[in-house]
């Protein structure tokens, strides 16, 4: 296609050069502007100054729209093609629609043990394993089941000492009681079961062996001891795991991390059970990214009836994220990407099309993208054959620049302005704007499109590049706790909150005022951290009269704006 366009431009340059040789320069420009040219929709390199058929495919040549100084901006942006040619080009259209923006993230994962359920069986004394009651890996045991019997001279001596202390009746009664307490404490420190101590008190007979029982229900996943083996204190003998609940560890790429949240539903499929899916939840997002794979680990929990999910298995995970409940959606096939901008062709009516530059948001399911600016709901966009339209649009622009160069940049079409306005976008200016949160401690993050702050939910506001540069020079005013209940904590240095131990966050000065000032100056107001009590507002710290929670500054909670409006209504603040 590029080679065809280049050939077309070369032919056009030759035609313009020949025309310039036969006429005066002033007359040539005016005549060329009025001259009607014809081209083929399938072969744009074919161009001539009279109607006819394409010498390559035989299709009827279509006229190229005349460009004159009196044409409107809308006419200069549009292209017109014969309806028959449109049909032969295979042009198909789709509708820009409003709907929920969802995204399905699929990745691989591994099944793992629930680390909180793992238990290692050890002893706090040296001894010999006399008898094994559990002698196979994979065996299911319940809490209190005997695992093994052990003989330990050290434990035997401690039991003997306790029996002698129990039988001590002479001398000082207080000393005898202290002796019994010390002997009992030694047995407790050896983790001798209470039932074994009770039996020792009852029989006053020291047994050679002590039976060690399972500390919890679970599967024996490791067995590191044999019958007759001598063991040391602290040596791992058994490892038990409860497989009724398992972890699934998934690897999520960096670009997908914004769509993962704790509590999100997850579906797992196994290759050996393709007919079923397992439901679970995201329970933790690890705070680091692997330097080699550029992925972050995400942990999910799954109930495991029947033990179908076995630790060590590979699994496929699906995570469904709803990015926005209502968004403007355009098919991916309608977007032409040039590297610098994204363009779609809007079908105006029969044979008329308009190229539009659009700003895209995240990708959704069913091969759709969110449109931030450039289109309006209900407009029809070209989803097939737009490459030929793009070549014709470039041809039109090239001819216009060569035979009738514009005095200045054409203004934005009225239709495009209407589409941008309906999509919620701001008018384009010579200086590109960025968007920031009005919260002082969030102003260091800049966004390329409007929306809400993902940290506090406040509406982002546009600022110029100069204001953005000024915001980068802000200094730290003080450090405070991220917990709303502790927002009155103000420290001059970074550190930990003296109340809850969380890391303090910086609050920036507004010396350069990187964002527009609010129209009404209010004192520092305090409200209840409960959104239902936003009507409780005070200009001093205190306690909510309804729930007795500490009042927090309105700037630290999402319903702060509502509380400030309630203050204005009550105090008739301008």
C-alpha cells in the first residue's frame, strides 16, 4: 500500500510539473485547485484527469473531491467514495456503544500448600524412636492420633524427678510445693501432654516411652524418621498439611496488575479435569516484581473437597475485572495505529467517511477498547476496509497540500468537537494538559486522561505543563499516618505512626499551587470517618456523637466534599 501511495504521489508531482510549464504560476495554482481528478478505490496509484475505468481491475474510476479555499473544515476532513466502490472494497461498520468495561486476565499458576496449615512435628529432647504408628507419607491423621513412641533418658529423668516431688512430705511444705512446681514446669517445657502428666500423678509410675500425638488434622507430606532411629532435639520428624484449603500462586504481568484486587473472584481449570472449574478468591498481592519475568505473584485460596487440587499441579487461572461500569467502547478492528496516534473512520452517510483521532483507555473483553475522547455513543465506525480508506485520505491530503496548500492548520470539525464533548473529553489546546488529584499528598502522580483518583476517588483536574513542573518542586510539609483515624498525627521526619505503627506518608506544601484554588476558602473541618455520618462536621477535633469515633479532617476521607457542603449549608458560608 505504501508503495502504491508513493507511486501515486510521483505521478501527481509529474502532472503538476507539466501543468506548471504550460501556464503562469498564478493561474496554475487556481486552475489546479479547480481541476477534477479521478482514481481507483482499489488501486490508488491510478490517477487521471478524466472519468473512465481502472486499467488494472476495470473498476469505474471515482472522482477525488475538489479542494478549494471556500471549502469548510468539515468538507476538508471528509472523503467521498462511490457506494458501488465501497461495496467492492468490503467496507464493514460497527457501532460505538456504552457498556461495562470488563477484562479477562488468563495466566498460569501452581497449586501450593496453605502455609498457615503446615505443622512440623519435633521434640525438645534427645531420644530413640521405639515405635512408629505413622510410617508412610500421604497418610491422613487426625488431631490426637499417635505418631510415634520415643525413649529419652533426659525425659525419663524429668518424669522421675516429678514423681519424687509428688511423694515429698517432709521438711518445709512451701519448699516441697516449690519443688513440685519446678518439676511440673520442666515437663511442660518438654511438651509432655497433659494426659500423660495426669496419668503420672495417678500411677506414680514412670514409663520408659512417651507417645507423641498429631498436633492437628492433616496429610503427612514429609516423613524424616525411621523406627529405631536416634533423634536430636529440634530435628524435623514429620510435616503435616491440611489440604482442605490450598493456595494457588499465579504470575501476573505488570500491565495487568492494576486490574487485580484482593477479594476478586478467580476460576481455576486443570488439564486432567477439563470438564470443571474451581472457584476461589484473591487473598494477597505480593509487593515485589520478579526482575527476570517481570511478573508479580498473586495468591488465591480455594476450598478443596475431594482433594482434586494437589500441591505442585499446574493450573490455568481466569480473573474477571470490571474496570468501569459504564464506558464508551469501540471495536479493536476499527482502530488504525500509526505509532503517534490512533485513528478511526466514522461513517457519516452513504459513501462519506471522516477520519477521527481518538484517545484510548484500557482494553476490554470481546476485542474492544475504551474511548476517552474522539467519538460519541451511537456513531458508526469502519471495522473492515479502513486501510483503503486511509490510503485515500492520505491521497486527498497530499493533493490538497500540493495544489492548494492551506494557510494554516485546519480547525477541528464541528462533528469531532461534538463527539469529544459527548465523550467527556476536554478541548485540545496548543499546550498538552495532564491531570492530577487535588489532594496534596497525591499531586505527585500525573495522569494522561480525566477520571477519578484511584487512591481517594476524587475527580482529577487538568493542569498545564508549567503547573505540572511547579508541582514537582513541592516540599514536604509534614508526615502523617495513612489511617484516617490518626490523621491528626503530624511528624517532621519520616517514621512510624506512634499509635498503630504504620509507615508515615508525606503531605506536600502548596507553595506553587500546582492546581486551581478552590472557589471558597474553608477552615480545616473535621467529620466522622463513617460515610453515613457525613452530616457530623466541626471546625475542631472531637468525637462523633453518633458512633463515638474520632473525627478526622475532611480531606482524608472520600465523603469529605459532602461534609464540607453540609458545613456550608449550616453556616451559610459563601
